């Protein structure tokens, strides 16, 4: 009787991971990943963040102003519709 030779499961998993890493590296070095991140940044708005939290009236306030004047929720980040670093959603 002869033994059948086959590729082990470990070899297949390692090959799949290596292929995924190569695809990501190819995307990074060819500049194709920039289009994806630009698209994500353009859709990230203060109004959308406030709406997702069910909070109306987004305002362009600093974190201190948001806590003192508005008693709102401050969301840190850079948004396309807010010139400051973050936005404030009123309660």
C-alpha cells in the first residue's frame, strides 16, 4: 500500500494569509488605498455622527464650549462639515 500525499491544512492557511498580506502591500505601494481612505473621509460628517447618536442640532463648538454652554455630547475627530477638531451634538 502506498500513502497518498496531500497538502496539509496548515500549509493552505499559511498560503492564504500570505496572499492576503501581498494584496494589501500591493494596494499600499501602488497608491490604490488612497482612493478608499479619501472616500471614507469625505462621508464622515458631524451631522451624520449626531444623527447616529439620535442627537439633533450639531454645532461647531470646542470641547470646553460644548460642555459649558450646550451641555451636549462632544465627538472628537476631523469632520468635513466642521472646521474645528470635533463637533458638538446638543441634547
